[in-house]
C-alpha cells in the first residue's frame, strides 16, 4: 500500500486549519451581527425611537471576546468596571435589572439582556402585560416599585456567556443620561430570600407542612442563626434576608409545583392531559393507573370529567361497598376552576369511613353557581363508568359490582342517579339532613326563641314538643304508628289554638304538622328515613340495626378533614387550588396517606386484641353492646334518699324533664337535660329515661348505670307519673322500693316475655360511649329505645301470680292462636303483602314524590319575584345584552320545555297523583283491620296536654 508523503499530510493539515479558521470566523461574525431584542425592554415610544436610531446609525457598543486567557480576563474586567458582573448585580443598590434571558441548551451558553432601572417604564410594562398575557392589564395604573425613579435612560446591554461562564459578546448602550447619573434611591429595593431559606421551606412543603409550620420553623432558625452564611455575612452589606414574609410564599409554591412536575405557567387541563398521555414526555404512570375515566373539555358545551380509583380504593370498594353500604355526596370550593367533587365512600370493619371513588367534573358553560352545576344525568354517567370499570377489574372475578344500600342527603339528583345505575339498591336518607330540614321549617314557624315576646313560653313548649315528636317519628316502624303520632300532636295543637296565650304556638305547630304530612309522610319517602328503612336494610345486609349507617357523617367528616387538614398544605393565602394541583396531590399524597393511616389503625386494633386476649378472658373486647340478659344488670328501686329527691324536685320545677311519646306498649319515655345544658338548645345533651308499668326503669346517666337504685332523673319522672295518676289520666304504675322487689319484677318480666323481653321492655346501656360522665351525648334516641317488634297479639302485661309457676307470653299466644287463628292468618297475610314489594318501584316513587315537593317549593319561592319581573319588563323599553340576561333567557327556555313535557305526562290538575290513593287506601285498610288486633298503651288526648 502506498504511504502518504509528507507533502500530502501537510496539505491535509492546512485544510483543517483553514476550516477551523473559517468556522471561527463564522462564529465571530455571528457574535458580531447578533440582533438585540429591544422588544423585551420596558420602554416608552420615544425611548424606543431613540434606540432604533442608535442602532441604525451603528452607535451602539459592540465587543467580542475570544477563548484566549487575555480576552477572558478583559471580559471579566469590563463587566466589573460597569457593574455588570454577577456579584455587582446581586447588590441591592445595582441599577441593572434583567429584562430577558435565555439558555440554548444544557451545555450551551446563555444570553442575558439588562436594562437600567431608570429607563424601566412601569406604564410600558403594564401595556406589554396586557397585550401578551391573554388577560387585560388592570384598569388602574400600576404603582412603581423600582428603587430608582424613571428618567428615560437608554442604557442597556446584551451579554452572551460561553459554556464556561466567560463573556463572549457585549452589545448595547452603556451611556446613562444625566438625570440617571444624579438620581438617588427613592424606594427600598426588594430583598430576596437566601437560597438556604428557600431550600428548607421546599423540603417542608414536600413533607406536608403548612404555611404556619414553615413560618414557625423559619423564625426558630433565624433566632438560632442556623441558616447557611448567617454567621459569616456582615449585616450592613448583606444582599439577602432570612425571614420569610407573606409575599414570598407565591414564589416558594411555584418552585414547589415545578419540583413536582406541575407547570403552573400553562392551563391546568394541559397538565392533566399530558400526565395521562403515554406519548407525552410529561406522562405520569402513577396518575394514569389511578384514573379509570377521563374526557377533556374540547368544545364550549363539553364537560371536563376525571374519575379516580387507586388500587387501594378498588380493593376497598369490593371489600366494604359491594353487597354492603355506600355513602355518596358532593363537595364544592376545592378548585379554582369551579370543579365539583363527588365522593363515594364505604365503612370498614372498624367503623372508619373509606373513600372508594372520586368523581370530578366541571360545571356547564355559563353556569355561575358551582353548586348548581350538576344534574342526575352527569352523576348517573359517572356512576355507570365506575360500575363498568369495577366489573372489568381483576378483583371482580366474575362478580358484578353492586352496593346493597346507599345513604345520601336529601338531594334527589344523587338518589335518582343511584337507582338508575343499580335498580335494586335500597335508598336511605341521612337522619341529620332530614332533621335539618325539619329544624329549618320549625324555626321558620316558631322563630328562634326570643324571650321578650309574650308567647315565648308557649312557643318554647311547642318547640320542645315538636323536637320530641321528630325523635319519635325517626323510630317508627309502621306507617300507622307514625300517623298516630301525627294525630296526637294535631289534637294537642288544636286545643292550644283555642287558648289565647298559646294560639300562635298552636297555629305554628299545626303548620309544621301540615308540612310534615305533605312533605315527609308519603309512605315510600317515609320508609327511607324511618326506623323501618333501617330495619329492612339490616335484614338485607345481614347485620344488626346498629350496623346500618344513620347519617352521612363519615363522608361529611372526610370532607371537613380534606378542606381543613390536607388541602391547606398546598394552598397559598387560602386561595382555591388549581385542579391539576388538586388531582396530583389527591393521587400522590392525600389518598395514599389516608390508606396508610387506616392500615396502621387496623394493625393497632389487631395487636391490642392479641396482646390483651388472655386478660380479657379469651374473648375480644366489645363494650358497645347492651347488657346481656345472663349478666348482672342495673335495677331500679326507689328507696328513701332525701338528697336525690331534692335534686329531682329541682329538675321538675325547672322544666328540665321533657316527656316524649313512647314507641313501646305499657312504657313511658322522657328526656332530661344535663345539668350544664340549656334545654332550649335543640342539640343539648340529654339523658334518656323509660318507665314500664310493671316497675322496670332505665336511665342513661352514669349514676344509675353504675349504682342502680333510682337516680335523680328517674325520681323526677316518677313524680310526674304519680301526678298524672292522681289526676286520673293514667293507670297506676308500680315503683319498687327495695332491691328485692326490683329483682322479682325483673324475673317475672323475663319469664313472661321470654325471647321478646328486649322488644317489650327497654334494656339498660353499658357505661361506654353511649353513656359517659357527661351524659348520653347523642340527640337521637339510644339504640335500645326502639319501637316494639312484638307479634301483633302479644303486647300484654304479666298476669298476677300467687305462688303459681310463672306463665309465659308465648304460651298465652299459642292458646290465643288456637282460639282465633283466622284473624291471625289474616294479619300475617297483610303484613307479608305490605313488606313484599319492588324496591326499585318504591325508590322511584320516593324520589318522584321528593322531586315534586322540591319543585313546588322552589316555584313557590320564585313565582312572586317572577310576577314582579314581568311587571318591570312591561315598563321597560329595551335591555342591554349582559351575560346574566342571556343565561337567564336560556334557562327560561329550558324550563318551559321541561315543564310542558312533564305536565303532559302527568295529566290534568284534577288528576291526583297515582301514589296518593294507594297510600290513603292502604292506610285506611291497615287502620281498620288492626284496630281490633293491636292493643297499645297510648296517652289520651288529655294526657298529652298534661304532658
């Protein structure tokens, strides 16, 4: 092979040198001819014109530096001479401010455009923001915050740095005008935070700290001088500060979001879409796996929808919701973009609320009120998506996801969506929300209890009576007993109306009962909030009645914790979160932390059970159950006790004891306000008392539960009962005076009622969460005071015995069945027919009734204003177009179409609802057929008035 000559090698080297010089020359040419971006300078028009003339006449300063050591030193010296180096620019007295900067790549140099503060125009900056940020600038003129006044100075400089940080090019105008040279600082400059302060704050945010915690930690570290450079930096020459101020958190939060991959410079929907797109560089697999349904808002009429169910939530849904209980409710005010959040929740084996799905969606376009931005259709769509997705998961194993019971507030949209998705589901209403509706109506009719009004006493009595009536209605298990309670109250208030001093209270009471009957007593709706609904739910779930949720408190509590504990960690100045930030932290922070806490609680309970199993006698601890019949239980006997008798007299004289309608045959009930409570407060803490005609008594105070005998509350109730007996309103009640008598009565009742004892006579509570040292803390009747579930022929008293073996109730019932079996069969058939029915039809009817009532109520409120609006429009020549008027016009059109369509289906005004005749006829048949079969101990009308 021919070897290259030295001449050939030299020619190739010459070519390389030529190419290198050409490329270097090209780079120098680029550096020399690079254009300065004057548009980034905040200049007035006259300033910009002067700058354009300066560059057109080529009077600007322009200098290029090579990679030689001499040029590197010269570039550094030039910057230091004009105060352009980094150290000089970081001084708070510096006149140079950054107008624009860019970095071409990771290993490339940077360019920075500096402008003299005296040439920075606040007005020009305001105009620039209004044109480029897609939002109009503020109408009022911006206040200047720069430390130096505006003098129209044209000084600016564009510096290019190489990858090594050395100056490569300088272009600009370095001459300051005379006013700029002579001006002095007129405002304090903005003092930046030390970088170490920001680092500590960012770490705290990552750990979930609140703003208050960050501020406390900052003050502590400042006082102890724990920050970097704090001990070595001279105070008078410092160019940074260590104490965090209120305005710093916006910058700290921006950096925090940037560290989590949340770009808050773009709209939130862009981030969410990028996280869910596998082809996007910002794709987040963790978020993608937790979202089972997503639709972006691509047009004006679209809704943004995203549904979340993490792996933990999926497992919890199958464990705690499928075939069990579901709580559904929405919450508002979490997102700045008017997004609505709906949460589906179950309850675990320890009674803790567990969120199993979250549904976020935007309000319709043009809808101003977020809370009104949803309907049955959108909730139904999202629930269907959840059901479909659950059925396709690996955990399904061929099962079809379906809750057995759902509890909601009084919102018909949620209830309608639930029965549309799961037709066989049983719907229950939250007792708290139901009672809230009753309380609002009662307050509307009776006022809030002004002590100065003449009818204060009678209204207070009516208020207390209606409260007790409401509690009793919640415990009813048959529509007949519920209607009977209503009739009793009607009779009482009719007599009140006849008395001048109680006329207004009586009219208010009758008005409340009329509202109650029309709104809450249709049978299908009554079954969803009464004890009957809970009993049916318990039978369907195969649990005790106490295992059926009475309220949506688990979900309400979670909403409160979400808003007060979790969300504030990422809120700045209590502003609502962007919904991309909300979604990010729900999936990555809030839900994982919540499930971790639940797992730790469960493990702790398991450890306690195993750790103390031997000390508990080999049986797990369960202190919330009533007394077992085989164990010793407190008994009541009224032995002489002057101290408790005196206290009982005070209770009676101060009207702290309130008799309430009883739901058990032969038993009287009452509640007594705790010593430090105000009985006028509807939610006051109270003790609950029962007295059976045989002499069996109970109270929920700790004194009686631990000591037995008769507490002051039972003695006060005894005095009231004896007063009624002396007046001839009641039969004589037995009040044992010794423990032996109380034991004998207990034995007779136990033998007579047998397995029906707990249904016939109220049993005591354990001194646990149900009755503490402060009294029974619930405003609802205790679980042991439930309506009797005795067979229809069995509510009798134990017969008197004199040395004969004690008879039993079931033995007497067997004899009565032989004598009159036909009536019993008829009653049983009636009961079976009534209890059988289509749950779907019942739910649909209940929602239809509730919707009709809500529509009528809303129309009643709006109609007077609409008539007034018609009058105003008739006197108006023209109207200007506004967003509210256009939205109002569109809503009116939709309302007209919907009302016309629904009225056409419903028939003429003379046609009654198909539900009403069925209810009235069934109620009449029940009342007549059971009149001769049921023997109940009830107050007469006069007895109720005496109470």
